[in-house]
């Protein structure tokens, strides 16, 4: 490995791999073509048995290839789903095995870049994989470690993702600062209050500089989900009543169709039978026909991708459209930024509460924070950005590498630990 040490950021939405030699600058290696980021997605083709990763996986799925598409697997760590298996072609695989399969792809990219696989690696992890459940959180880390070990990594350490982002930012400092790192990822939001300085950066053990960490299981995919539920699923039947007016249709079908890692489970014969039965007793059966289309053509993830696209467009625009046209099916749902903000209000409130918790746990007031380091794709959402920085009008706001800061910081940490 020519003296390079490795950090792997296996993210809910995107992943990166960083390398760093002792005393040198870290860098990200290409993990898909020339790209240094890769969507954390897999596609298992039923046509030729091939396996695709990242953008290639998304393209195969969006292009209508026959197969199984998996995304946001990190959000399953620590949940009951990890104990189950899922059908992939002719085989049934565990979700831990699926995560290991993605890590194998990252391993091959490291080997292609450097000629061999480092035995030691620092893996990133959110402050909380699972909110309010220490046992499940520990289980989630153990599951990720087991998946990495199965793919050849022998000495595995973990670092909190916001701490890793701070380690990368710290290299730019010329004086001591009290920093709050705000890391809004695809599945989790993490916050850390840290003491940073050029002198402290030379220490191998930084535990005394981490004044507090807090986190919440809220991220970019949750914003997508809430927008989907608020604007799209009512077109599919959410909130509708039965013909006799006595009850609403069950909500879980719609909630699951808006949740990335649950969509695949809906593509079962029983779900189709349920929806067809509901259609016969629904006051608005034409709405359920739209839902039935999603099942027939396995279009749930394509719809979710359009919801995500609209969310991203609303970063710079006041209005967007969620549009899906296929197989004689047309859905076109206009959405404004104000509607989006309303849909995600509860999530933003949870993020704000977690920031306040980080400050309280550190025993510092908002006025004491010198720098706010913003990282993660979800941090670009205007309502999230505003909620995060509003408490710190006096502080320097640092826009860190949106997708690469954690991977780079993990590589810095690896060089410090293993050199």
C-alpha cells in the first residue's frame, strides 16, 4: 500500500474511500469509473446474472432491466430486517451479505488503485444507527464490522462520521476553535462539538477534544419519504375511504411505497392481491389503479427517484414537479418549496433538537461556537441549512466537501492510528 492508510465511508446514499500517508494530505480514490463517490446501490440482473454497483446499478434499474435493485442498505443495520433474507434472483441473501457484497466492490477498487488491500481500515459510523436503543446501535456496528471482515478487512476501527469531517476541516485551521460539525447524510444526522487546533491535530487520541456528540435517525431519504407521502401517495389512495365511508384505507401500503428499503418487499403476490381487493371496496378505485401500476411494473424506486430529484431542484428553485411517465402511465405532481418545508417540518424540528442536545451535553452556549462545519448532501436543503445555522449568527459557516469530507477525514484518522 506504499504507506497509505485507508478510511471507508459506507453511506446511506453515497460512499467514498480515502487514503492518506502519515503527515500527508488525504485523497479520495476513484470508486466508479473516474468518480470518487459512488451511490450505495446494487442491481442484480435477472437477464444475465451480472451485478452492478452505484450509478450503473441505478441506470440498469431506471432503464427497465429485469432484476433486483437495492439501495439505502445502511439504514437497515440494527433493525429486525437484518435477521431476514430477501430473494435475489434464484437465491435468498441476508441483508448483511448484501452489504458485504457492496463492500467487496469498494475493496476491489482499493486493490485496483494501490495493488493490494490494507488489513487495517477505519470505517465511518453515525453517532446513532438506531435512535434510543443502545443494544440495537451496538448490534448495527457489529453487523457492519462483520460484513467488512468477511470481505478481507482484518483490523477494523470505527470513527463517528461528524468527527471524521472535523478532522479533515481541522487541517485548515491556524488557531484554536470550538466547532460544531453538522453532518446531514442520507439516513442519519449527526452533530459533534469539538475543540480543534493545529496543535491538537497532532494528537493520536482526540477523545478529550470531543465535548459531545448527538444524532438522530433523520437524513435525506427521510425528506424524500415525507415529500412522497405528502404530495404523491394521496394520488395513489392515501387518505381515501372505503365506499361505505366507514373507514380509511390502510396507510402502511403507502408509507412503505415511500420508503426506499421497504419498496422491494411490496413486490409480492400478496400485496397485489390486497390492493386489488381494496380497489373493489374503495370509494376512489382509480387511485389504487395507479398504485397497482407501481406494483405491476416495479416502479416504486423510479417514483422515489423522481421525488428525490424534485427535492434537489427545490434547493435552488421555488417550485418543481414530481413526474413519472411510463407504460401508458403519467403522474405529474407540482410541489412548491413551501409545501416541501411543511412536509418535513417535524424532521427539521428533530434536527434542531439534536443540535441543542449537542450544545447542552458539551456544556456550551451557542455563542461559544466559533465555526459551524456543514457537510453531507442533506445539509444543502435550504430549510435544514437555515435551521442549523440560525443559532449561530456570529459564527463562521464552513461549507465542507459535501460528499467527501467524511471519507477524507477517515483516511486522516487511519493514518494517525495505524502509522
